[in-house]
């Protein structure tokens, strides 16, 4: 079931859930068992976010190919 759930979550949803987990854990109000479960879910979400970012990077590289070579274009923050 986790794999199906992971496939349906998008980057923004996973990142928002991860942020919520971090806030709960930082509050110090969770029991040890709850903290461990939250940590496991956080790791899963962090891996999902990393995977989604890697996929996006590969797509950008494909789109920026010139003459068979990938042209590195640094991202400029606005």
C-alpha cells in the first residue's frame, strides 16, 4: 500500500506533510513511539521529495540539450 500511496503523492503534498512532521517532532509533545513513527514517515517523504527533484532535474536536462550536449543552466532565483 505504501508504494501506491507514494506514487500518488506529488512533491508539494509530500513537502507539506514533511514540514508538518518536523513541526510536531520539534514541539517535543510526541511519545517515543509516536516520534519513531513520525521519523519513519519523514524519511519516506524525504526520499519521495528527493526522487521527484531528481526526476525534475532529468527532465530539465533533456529540455536543455543543445547539439547532443547537455548545457548546464544555473537556476537564477527571482
